[in-house]
């Protein structure tokens, strides 16, 4: 806790002062250009890896950077409501789904069912990636564990892009050229980012 307390003192005396004018312009409203959907993993920092400042990214984070398919519901729908808010009210220009290497959520998907027996909510949440999991387990031999992991992470990003396409207001804006969707795979240990190309159905190195 002390590290956090020291951090807020440093922020107020140094970082805030360095961007005082920016924070002043942000006090009344926000105008982010991008909805960034990332994993909750502590090693992934959306602002750091994109070089953005406060006010630029509207960020949604959850286990394994998931996007539930669109549905109208009376339940509490955190991710769905955040997407709705970012697209229809804030009018973001981009939506990025960012997966990453060594993703614990994707790794858990590939393990036997009993692995998540003590985590019922996590188990239910990861069902969103079961179509991907089933394909990876079917197509990649068990002895190629590293390949399975890599493919699971990338294929999961593509799956979530497909889920985004089920949102009517996302589809409409993409068709009108007002919104762009992008899928990223961030490699923690090297800082590399691979971006999905729908034309080739491959991830290409973007920051060599």
C-alpha cells in the first residue's frame, strides 16, 4: 500500500503538474478517439504501449479481452454497456481488441475443465472463447503446447472482432466508414505488436 500512497503524491507533484493544462481541458468532458478492449493482466498498459495521454483512450479491461455477442438484456452488462457508451455517445473512431502473450485466461481455456472448478465466474466468462478453444484443441497436437498458446491468443482476438460485428451500431458505423476495428497481439517480453489483417487472415508485425 505504501508504494501506492507514494505514487499518488508523486503524481500530484510531478506528473499532474507536467500536464496541468491537459487536465484542465479534460475537466468538463472527454473526447477519446479509440475504444481499447484489453485484458485485465497487470503487464498490459494500454496508454504505455500506444503512447497516449489521458483523454485519448476509452478503456475496457476483462479476463482475456472478451467481447460478449450483442444482446438486449435487463442484466448488468459491463462490457456491452461500455461499448454502447463509447460508440453511440462518445463517437469513437476506432475499436481495438488487444490480446497478449502468456495470457492466463487463454491458457486456462486450454486446460481440462476441472482446472477452473474453484472459479465458477471465471469459468463461465471464458465460455465466450470456447469456439476458439475447440478449434485449437482439434487442429494443434497436444505436444505443441507453445503453438496452441500462441494460436489461442491470436484466434481469440479474431473471435472478439466477430462478436463486435454483432452490435448493430458498430456494424452501421463500420459500413459508413465512421468506425474502424482492429485486432492486436502484444508480446510482453519483446514489446512487439502484431496486427490482424482481415484480407490475409494473418497477424502482421506492426512495430519492427
